[in-house]
C-alpha cells in the first residue's frame, strides 16, 4: 500500500481522499492508514473557535482508515490530567 499526502489531500493506493483538515502525517501499518491532522489548521480557524465557544466538541485529530478510505476509528481525546 502506498500513502502520500499534501495539504488536505491524502492518496492511498492511487485513490485521492479529501480530509477535513490539513494532514500533519499519514502512515500505513498493515491494512490501515493512520492520519494525524495538523492542530494549527483548526485551532487557528475562526469558524472552529466560534463553534467551540458555542459548545461544539473538540476535533479528534487522529484517525484510522482502511485502504478504501473508510474511517475505522477516531482516537479519543486525552483527559486534562493526561496532558
């Protein structure tokens, strides 16, 4: 499996996937692709800040995809004591 990324574009085995935020890193492991979003791409976004002030949940910035691009899971955010 080959994985490349640039900006919000992730390419897995020639299939182009558009991510909601800038990709900081993406790696393959076995039959999964792990994607880490760049926190600056959403933490500095005025629309995201406004949504958070209105009570929207924080973005989960680590996810796993299958090679077809289907989301398998998102990592839970750490508890404040985990920071």
